C-alpha cells in the first residue's frame, strides 16, 4: 500500500440527527479502485413499506447505472 493510500479512510460511520448516518470510504487505487466522476457516492434509504422502496428505487435508478438490484 502506498504512503498516500495509508492516509485514506477505510470506513467511517458518523451518526447525524436522530435516524441518519453519514458513511464514507476513500477510493484506494492500489487495490484496483478507480475514481471516475459520478461513481463517488452511493445512497441508502430505509423506507417503511415495500411499495415505498419500489417507488424510491424506480425514481432514483431512472437514467442511472444500477450496481445492486433491489432485494
């Protein structure tokens, strides 16, 4: 691992508000990860009902590249 990569964040979970968590990780090129504009974030939501989850997924995935299908 390069000295630069040793200064990066592997995983962080920072609670914000009552029910939300900000999570982050850095790209590590020495491990084969490549940062490209647009692949530098993911979104996770926790809907209360399956129908709500289906609607969120449909709306948020429109025009995008799905990397993990809704299960």
